[in-house]
C-alpha cells in the first residue's frame, strides 16, 4: 500500500497547488466532466481488483504458485474479470491511476501513472508470464504442435511469412519492394512536392474509397460467386496461389491508404510549420501533450490488436482465407476462441481503426475527421455485412454470434439480476422454439443483417433472371413456314425431341454430325444448287435471299435428291438455334428453309468421388474428345494427338469450352498446357481435375435459397 499512499499524496499536492488549480482556469462543465470521468475510472479500477480477488482468492492474489502448488489448481482461471480482458490486474487494473491524473489535471501525475503502469507491465512480461507458462503453459508436444500449425499456415504463402503492412519485409520478394516504393512515394515523396493540403486530402479520400469499394466488392463476389477461385481453377492455378495473390493485393491497397493518410498529415505539418502558425486550422489546440499521449496510445493499440489477431488466427485468417480456401484444405476448422478472441468476438471492429482516431487526436483537422469517418464506416460494413455474413454461412449462426468474454462478464456481474433472469429465459425459449420461431429470433439479434438479406435476394433474382431470347421467339424468327408450299424440301435426320410438346425445338448436341436430306424438282434442278448452315438470329431478316456468308458450312446438291452429313469444320461448335437454307444455281436466292433446330451442350454430371473418375472419363471421351480428336483410351496422352492438328491451341480451346458448358465447371485451354515435362495428361487426368475443382467449389459454395439458421 505504501506506493499507492505515496501516489495519492502526489495527486493531492498537484491538485491543490496554485490555489487549487484542478478546479480553476477551466469551464464549469469541463471541471465536472473530469471529476466524474476520473471517479468512474477509479471506481471501475476498484471493481476490477475486488472481482479479481473474489475470483482467484488469496492463493493467486499473493503469487502463491511461486512458492507451492495448491491441490486442484492445475489450470488457469478464466472467469469474472479474467474473461473480460487479458491480465486485468496489470491492464485495466491500473486505469484508476489515470483517473487520478484526470481529476488532478496534472501532467506530473500522468507521467507517474504511466511510469508506474510501465513498471507493472515489465514485471508481467519478464517475471509473471514466464512463470505462468512454466507451470500452466502447454506441454512440449503441444508447443511443437502449435509450431507445426503455424508453419502449415505458411504453405499458402510459398512457406514465407507474408507482408503485413511492412512487417515481414523480404528484399528477395518483388511484391515487397513494390510495396515499399509505393509507401515511400505516397507517404513522403508526394507530400514533399504537393502544392496544397487539399490535393493530398483528395488523394487520401480517393485511395480509401478505391480500397473500400474494390476489397468489399471482391470479397462479396468471392463469397457468393467464387470468382477468384473459379478463374484460378479454370486456368489450372492452385487455390493456394490465388489466395497468395489476393493477400498481396489486399496488403498493397491497405498500405496505400495508410501511406496516403500519413502523407496528408506530413504535408499538413510541413506547410503549417513553414507558415509559422502550426496550430491554425485545428478544430482544437488545447492539451497538446495529452492528445499526443492518447493518440500514440491508440496507434499502439491498433498495432497490438492487429498482431494479436494474427497470433490467434494466423495469416490465413488475417487475409480472409475462409473466402478462398476450402475447410478441408485449411488448418482452421472452427472459429477460434483463443487469444484476443477469448475476450472480443470482433476485436478489429473498433480497435482495427483506432490508430486513425489517434492521428485525429494528434492533428484534429477537418480532413482527419473525414478520414476517421471513412475508416470507421468501411470497417463496420466489411465486418458486419460481408465477413460476418460469410462466417455464418460457413460455421453457423450460433457459433458466430456466441457471447464474448466481455459480454459474459457484463451479463454476469454488471447487469441487475432481474435483467439476467429475463435474458436467460429468452435464451432458453430460443433454444426450445428456435426451429419454429427462427425468424423471430433472427429479427431480434440479427437486425443488422437486413442489408445482407436484401443482398441475398438481389443475387438470387440475378441468378434466376435470363437475358437470352426464348425458344419460342427464335422459332418465330425462323422463315420456315413461309416455304410450306414449296416444291423444294429439306429434312434433318437424327434430331432429338426435348419433350412431347409440339412447340419445342428439336435438338442435337455440340459436335454431333447432322445429316440433312434434300428434294428438288427434277426439271428445275441445277448441279450448282447448294445448302448452307446458318444461325437464325443472323438470317431472320432475309427470307428470299441470304446475304450472309456461310463461312465454309455448305455443300453442293448435285442430284435432285440426296443427303449430306455436316460434321467437323462444317458445323457450328457453339450453342444456338440454326437452320439450313437451300440456294439456287450457286447464287444466294433461297428456295427453301428447313425447320429450326437447336445445338446445345451435352449434360455431364461430375461425380463426387475419385473412385468414379474412370466412368466419368469414359463419358468425356465419348461425348467430347471423340468429336474433336481420336484417342484410343482414357489413359492415352492427349498432347501427341492434339499436336497433329493444324492449330493445337484452337483444339484445346474447343475441348475446354465443350467441357465447361457440359459440366458447368469453367476451365480454359491452359489446363492442357500445364502438363509438366512428360506431357502425359490424359482424359482420366482431366476427369480427376474436374472432380477436384467441383469439390473445392462446393466446399466454398452454399445455396442462398436454402440458407439456414444454425
């Protein structure tokens, strides 16, 4: 108690000097605000100490485990205030010192409070924490497991710690050097040559808006449509590589925003210092040293929170890995409740931008105030309407919305007992009636998700909408009925019926040869009559004369009656509605137009398991590969046969397009080029790749219409 009594004596002397300076030279409301706030901090400090003693008792209060081990005391206690903040005896357990400094209105008292608190943190770091780790810490096996998990976390980043801000900088990594150059450019070089603060402010706001829109939009599209993952897998790029590229982009944009903010304030400082009036333009200029102390404290808090988050969820979680990597390929299977997440569910909600608030305290300008607003609003939107919504989809609402340590402590110790009982009854009612009254429960505790629900509805409507011409419209575009009484006839053989309805188009599949038979009057027939294949949407405006080139998709009709099989290059290798046209005497005068028919992709279902890869590969060979190139079996290498064609790239593009449309899994021709040195990619290998891609996309996907309240 001696140090506390001595401190109180210093507080008293500092407060009453100069004729009770602690109540003089300030407005009435400010004096009372200081006294009330300071008293609140002191009372809160007292509650922390009392609650801590009631929780850990005399044994731990007096460091009993430094001298002997007590029975049934093998684990650390996380209850009461110990569930609210880390090391409450050393962190919030000294806020009362700052309350005394606030009441005394003395920088001397503040300096002593800071120094005393600093000494306690030194004791915690170098004496108590090592002792706690030795007695209650993890075993050697658990320590080794933690190390292995942290190393596994780096597999998504080429086994190197990724750049976070400018931490983990590596001179051998090009992206790090680019980040450093950009940070120096926006943070120092541009402010040195800027003509006005306004231009720096516009640059900062523009950069923040660009970062906010691009990152939020990218995460939203990735959450709902998996655009990054689909693009990467379609180009045979591993999901780990695409995630690493995303991490570089995310960190680069964050660096640019903070560099611009720093540069704006540096430019402000340089220009105001040069004008001889450094305090002009500030919203308030009093309490400079206090503002600097609080500002630096907030900046340090943001750094500490960020590194605590990384220590708890790894770089995978820091860069939103749940959006990009399936849970089966991730070392994180559940939401963590360790580290800083023991106390707060979303520590970055406020503390993730408190450094910007600290900058505003140091330089309270209108520009900094606007920037604080931008940072806070963006952070709120990203966490509550993008990140939280995605986490609920992956882990369930109950897992995401469970009470944090702070919430539990407030409910248990600070709320009146009547309110506690009411909340307990509500929770019990929710558990019992959660299934039938799920909407009522969601409306009470997820009111903030209404915007996210609206986004879900918009995306569902977007998916259900279609801008394509209907089949009935395309049938109406056809001019076939205009030639119903013609002596010329065209008959398409081998077409399939989609249904028994008469107005449904007949169809064939992409790459399937189409046989067409013709009949013409013998007396009017010319050996130079010919038939061409066309898209209806391109020829519907010309009934009696075709003014569009057939692009090689035609044949002579040398006999009055005959047939011809259109295949390979004489076919269209894309979906659409088509027709044949009979032309007279090598000209483009139309004598007959066939019935319209549809060419569409065959539907191939990608199996769930690799055990079905052989059967799936045989279907791929029969329905796709055999129509383009001839392979003897599914294990034969594709490239030697494909290389015999006139344009191997076009062959690969055609095959990849057919596979994409048939399986609804988008791939590009590059999947056939990334074969390694042996060039032994076979149809079976392609089938396995498609199964793997489907597995990844299904793990990252969910059905909006079936979203559940877990």
